[in-house]
């Protein structure tokens, strides 16, 4: 399988990290903006996912304004990090996770509809992985832009 990206795929990545359309048919809206059709956009996104460039498309929201959330970390043995990270990412309450070079080496944000659901999700992660999850609730809010400036060769 080729890992080359098409021009459409690079345009999708560049233009829709932010400002993803909140229309009834967002892929049709994107297709119109990019001068193609909805099926082509869906196929290009599916290919990005198959190639590992894209994990999910979904909303993020301002923490603390809706539901409940917590920054969380785990101490994972190095030889199990990839497996545990995949297990954690499988939970719908997790947007993404990342490795840090520290004793607590797997970090993620857990989000849920309410505090009880948040605790249920964290306990489920602990049960699934067999490892404790350290909760680090927000004390002060900082807004980070999650988009990335990309340079294509």
C-alpha cells in the first residue's frame, strides 16, 4: 500500500484541522469548497485512516463548559506502552493519548457527560489495563490550538 498522499488528502488535512463544517452533510460541504464530490472526500478520508494518518474526526469542546473532564496519566512499562496506549484509545471518552519521557509516561484527557460517567470511564480503563490512572483535574484553563502547520515535501 502506498503511503503517498493525494493533493486532495493534503488539502483536507491543511484546511479542515480547524473550522470543520457543522452542517447536516459536512463532507458534501467540504467537497463543494474543494471542487469535488462528497463520495471522493469520504473515500480520501477513509484512505487517510487506513494509512494511519488519521485516527478520528470529531469535535472537541471547551473543557469545563459541558460535561466533565480530567487530564490523566499512567505509569506504563515500556514494553507494554504501545498495547496499553491502544487499549486506552479504544475508549470513546478518550480523544487521543501521547507518550511522555517520565515515570508517568502515558497521558490523555478523559471526557464524559458528567462526573459519575467520568469516574466510570476511568475505572473501566484501570480494569482493562490493570494499571492505575492518575487524575489531574484542571485548576486553570488554557486554550491550545490543536491544529498543526504542515510542510509538504
